[in-house]
C-alpha cells in the first residue's frame, strides 16, 4: 500500500473504524508494532523489500545530479542482485506483479526481475484488485504455487478520496507553499491534508478487503502466506516537511506490517523491530529452510536479528530544483530500544527518545553522549560492511507519458527532469 503510514490504520492507533478490513485481517495475523521502511520513498524501499538489502547495500537510491544532468536522479537495481521473485521462480513458483505505480515500479528500474508477468497500469484500487484476481483465476487447476505482488497507489498524491484529483493537488501544493516555502506552521492546512489522506486510506482499506475476500471465496486465503505493508509514510508539515522522499522522521518511515502465516487464525503482536529488508526473510522462514534451503541462505534477515536503519539520499529532482541546498545531504537513522539516532552529512547529529518524545522534537545528542557514541559505532560498523560496490545502473529514459505521470505524483523537475 504505497504511502500508508502506520498510524492511519486503526490497529496502529489510527481513527477508530477507519480501516475495518485491515483490522479484521490483523485480528488473525501477526502485527509488528514497530516496523520501518528502509527509505522514505518508493524505489529504494521496494528494492529492499525485494532483495532483503538496505539501500547502502543495493545501491538503488537517488543521487545528486550534476548541473547538466537530464532524466531521473535514481539508480536502477543492479541485475546481479537476486530478488525474492527470482528466487521463488527458481523454486518453481509462478510469479506476477500487479502494479499501479507506473513511475518508480516501471520496467527498466530492475524491480520487475523474476516476475514472469509484470502488469503496470496507473489505475484505481478497484481495478488493481480485479487484475490480481483475474491472474489467479487464469492459472490452471493444480498449477505451480503462486507468488503475487500487488501495489496500490490510492493513498499517494493526489489521494483517492472520491473527489476530483485537483482538490488533492491544490491542498498539497498549498501546504507545501505554506510550510516549505514560507516556513510557517502547518496549522489547520496540515490537518485538512491529513484528513484527505486518511479518507484515501479508508477507501483503500475497502479495496484491500476486496482482494482478501476474493482470496477467501476462491479457497486460497487460509493456506496462503499474506504480507501487508507499505513502502513509506507521509508528512503533513512536521519538521517542515510535506509528502515524502525528503527525510527520515517517523511520519515518513513508520509503516504497518501484518503477516498471516498459512493456517493462522489467531492474532499475535510482535515487538521485534521490523524493516522492509525483512520481507524476503519472512517468506523464507514460512516456506521452511529444509524445503527451500537456497531461499533461506539468500534471505537471512528477519525482525529482531539485525540493526534497523533508514536511509535517505538527497531527494527527488523537483525538491532539488525548488529547495536547493536544503536537500543536498544524506540522512541515516538507526534504532536502539527507544532511542533513534540520525546522522546528517551536512548538519549536526540528532538523538531522540521515541517513548518520551514520539514527535522527535527534543534533540538529546549533546546531553546523551554515551548513546551517541555507542549508536555511532554500530552505524559505522554496519555501513562499512557490505556497501554496494561496482557499476551504478542508470534507468532508461522516461517517455513523455511517464514524465507527465511524475508530475501528477508530485515528482519531476525543470524541463521534465
């Protein structure tokens, strides 16, 4: 579910009754209380979901373009990195992706590797669900086991609330002007945009419910492994940020993670901190190391067995064009218990206690020197091991339609960049 932060779901503290279908699913699945995207935007976080690697390891993240650069400022996923779909296809699975994000899940970025069918169309959740169920229905009885990836864009700008798209664009653009251009507090404008986003999430909840019901009526849900998550959150003015891809604060990176194992009917709350990189490992664990040893060897990370980091490299082209030096920096966050430590390539470090200060307003870095030292050491050790090396892959040139769609989604920049 693209652009769905955790606290928009009722089971994560969102408005009561806002997401009844997801609440129902959560009641029979494992809910990870603290789950984080590996990055605050689509491309690097999906690359992590598909490879089990952090952005510094897979290298599929944005870069700082030179003055003459044209095109997008993101590296594609290198073909030498194995994806979950490739691993499952090698084990005999039929693989399909039904995708609504035509910009950052488009063919040419490498995220479709291993998918025998990669159906990319910018459509509503209703049509996405229909396409996913159609693929399942087209498979022959007794056919190979299936791996199906479904991507919904209803909660992304301009927010599918049932009103004309122009309303969402106007509200978001107005909030950006107020917060990021004029440096004013979000105020009522921020609350109004957040309410629009929540309406879109509630409508998306219906579509996800329809997909789950479709699996149930086909007799597929009970024995299926189902993972529901998001690639990133959304900001509504906190820390001077609107939308996403711009920072590593909680609004942008704390996401839902609901996992229903085959045959599971009872709900469970998991307190281990989880990450996008855990998705392939969760699949490998359920399938079993004895039956699929190669899968377990390829994807070893799982919630609780590794440090969790979140990374953001600069920002999208439109932000770099419009806001200049503000986003010419790299931001990396690491967690330890209730503490969150942020390193910035162009500014002083930040340390927050998320229990006492969930809004990340009080920087404790100068007061808690011991925590800064210990978390810095862990982060330095992690980033210094296994960093991506070798050729960077630039994506294919965008078509005119894709450039237009980038603009519709709030990306892009000068001269279609």
